[in-house]
C-alpha cells in the first residue's frame, strides 16, 4: 500500500477548508442576511442559524478566519495522513 504524504495531504485539506470558508463569505456578501439564513438553515437541517449569522464582519476578522481555518484544516489533514500511515505500519 502507498503511504500518504503528510504535508501535502495537510495542505490539500487546509486549502479545501479555506475555499469553503471563502464560499461562505461570497454567499453572505451577495445574498444578504435573510437569504443567508435560509441557505445555511437548509444546509444544516434542523439547526436554526438565525441568531449566529453576522453579515457585517470586519475584513481583518474575516482574514484571520481564513488563516485559522487553513491552519486547523492542515493540522486535521496531517493527522489523518499520519494515522493512516501508522495503520499501514501496524498491518505489516
């Protein structure tokens, strides 16, 4: 079996998370608060997002959010790859 490159998998996972974050930003910036609430309520069925949706987020806060999402995604992806690789070693 092939091993997963921990750094590359972590980067891919982090970048994917950052793109999802940017997608959420675009939705919220283009459709407004009411339609954002409808969109996210339908996405997270059973969860009412009315009280947590903020469409007016400062640019610096959004930038930090993208960076934090990327870092957390990278760490999660790196852990997944490392655990997968460790499992391969145990099965040999």
